[in-house]
């Protein structure tokens, strides 16, 4: 069980390497539970690395970090089970249909089978489109599928890297509504985005990264 | 995330569904393995020699097919970042490993059944001990699938993985190739071998499979970690 009194995310002087290059150079961040936080910064400022570190994918080489009270050095498995990361790549299998893709994640998360179709429906993919192979879908449709995979995971912390990319206007509106609903349901949402005005409209606050630190 | 066996079932079903849709193993790997058998039949052009080496050629073709199938299995996962997404989701990596081994083993078994049939037709061998042959196929396939998935995981994120995999996998799979060949020769009773001589080799193959299944399940998470 996660510590309900703990912050959702707490990094102190975190240093994270991307290859041999330090992508986070002493970042300190506190994000409370149930917040939507916009992470902004120029290319190479460390936004993606911050999300990957918070997801337990990138190890901290210096500093301290906790997610939902779990130590990012020693309890990464616990962190991963409670977070959902949407990276630049969609993480889908091109030969499977949209529904089959989301069903894989539903099964891995222990969710009921019908939750997969419901999650796709929330992202505007239903009917024949849900039965279409992902490999034949547009980039925006794939992004919707990837977001449905995040939804079906029922994670406590959502870490989204440029989630609006490739989405059309309706898809962007659907996503914004989804994130607001996730916050209302108690999830913490961290969004790294260059589409700052859009996310700032519903975010509780923003974090600006520069040179791997919080500016 | 769910327990290892449930994860293994999900991953195995996913890998087999990908193959059902893409039919890469059925339409490309299987004909490739069949061609290897046909080419050797032409090259040897001698019934006595052909029947003597039939067991070895079955497993050589299976090993070549294994390389392509493992490569494909991990390439599908790595193509759009799905393997990383599985790691990020905190899935039980023991289950992921066992699921991938199970799916790979099913595909290899189908392939090997065709290769044995090809050996019977092309090299004029007959199966003297069907039970021994089935035991060899199961034990050797489990071992090959396990080492295949271990090294497939090791090279999944590496540059030059297409050439790295054979380099790493072939030496480790050599004991399976030797043991399976000897046991298959016994099942075929070719080269003066008797079926009774095959069972100790099956024991060795089973031990090899058990060691690599356990080692793979315990180490897979670390092997695919960044």
C-alpha cells in the first residue's frame, strides 16, 4: 500500500543520466496528490527524463526521490505498478487490433475485459475502428489507443509526455476532459507539453525545466 | 499487475495472436527451414549419408529458424516501445519471460514437426520410437526457447542486434543441438543408434531446459532493464 500522507512525487537534487549525458542535473520537485501539473521547457531541458525517472524507468544516480511514498532507488517495482507512463512512442503492437492492444493492458492490470472497450470508447475509438489493426491506423488514432491503454491501467499517477501530439481538435478536447476527470477521481497527472496554453488552462500549476533543473 | 502465470498467459496469447495476424513464421520462417532441408538433400545426394545425418539437419534447420523467430518476437515488442511499456507498467517479468518462451515453443514445435516430416520424406528415415521423438522435441524445444528468449532480451535494445543474436545464442545452444541430434538419431535408429541410447540425452536436454527456464525467469527483468 502506498503511504496516503506522502506526496505523489518528491524529488530532491535528482541527477539522472541519459546515456553518459546528465539529463537531470539536480532537479527538486514536489507534486501533491490529485494535482495536474504542466511540465514545460525547451527541447533537451529534461522533461522526458523527469517523467521516466518518476515512472521508475531511469535510475537516480544522485539525489533522492519518492513516488507515492516509494523510494525511486529501492522500490521501483512498486512505483511502476502505480504509475502509467505515456512516452513519445505509443507502445502498441501493430499486428493487433486496437481492442486487442488495450485488452493486453487490461489483463496485465487485472482489469475486467469490458473495461478495454470502455477505455477505447472514452478516447473516441469504437465500433469497426476498434477492430482495426493498429498498423493501419493514423498517428492520431494510435495515440488515442495508447491513451486508452493508460486509462485501463487505473494508475494513481499519470505521466504523459506530449500526449496531445498527433491528436486532432476533437481528440485534444477529449484528452483534456479525460485528464480533468482523472484528477476528479483522485489521480495525479503530470503532463510534459509544448502545448502550454492548452494544458495550463486546466492544470493546477506549472513547472519549468531548464538545463535539467527546475527554473 | 497480476501474478506471473496470469502475465505469462497474457503475453503468450499476445505473441501467438501477433503471429496469427502477421503469419511471418508460417509464411517466411517455415519455408526457409524447409528450404534448408531440401538444399541439404540435394547437396548430399546419397540416401545412406542423408539418413545418417537427418537428425542433425532437423536440429540445424530448427536452430536457424529459432534465430529468425526470436529476432522477430523481440523486434515486434521493441518496434513501438511496447517492451519498454511492459517494463514501465511493472509487469511481472518472470511471467513475461515464461509467456514469450511458451509462445516461441509452440511456434518451434509446429516448425519441428514439419522438419521431421521433411526428413522422413527427403532423407528416407523412419521413426522407430515415436515416444522418444516426442520427448526429444519437447525437451529440446523448451531449452531452445528459453535460451532464445534470454538472449533475445539481452540484445533487444542493443545496436546491431541482428548480428549480435546469432553470435551470442549459437554457442549456448550447442549442447541442445548435440543432445537433440543424438537423441533424434536414436529415435530414427539411424547410423546404428538404438532407441534406448536416446533417453539419457533426453534427460540432459530436460536438465538444460530446466536450468535455462529458471535462470531466465529470475534474470529477465535485469536483462531487459536499461
